[in-house]
C-alpha cells in the first residue's frame, strides 16, 4: 500500500486517467474528489462489499423463474433449454 500526505486542493494521479483530489478536511473526515472515465467504477468500500455479497448470493441461490420465459418454453414445447 502506498501512503501519501496531501493537503487541501492537492491531487494525485492513478494511471493516466484517474485523479484524486483533496477537497476538504474537517476533523477526522476527508472529502475526496475523483475524476475517472465513465467505464471506471468507483465505489465506497462498504458499497463494493455489499455488491460482491449480493452477487455471490445470486450465484448460489435457486434459479428464478421468469413467467415470460416459462410461457415461451411451453409455446416452443421445449424441455427447458432456450
């Protein structure tokens, strides 16, 4: 892990496209500004972890029946494969 000291209005660059700026510091709270291309996803860690847990639960969970797909299967006389 790289540890840097920055002051308000100072910025670091990650790669060629991501800028992280210190916007404000109040007590033990730091406000960051992040500029990144649209395809780069930026999350708070607690949100990222929640997304990962939801994805794991979705993979491990029982298959979800979608009524529209069930109706299509019946029309095609399919054994379940679309």
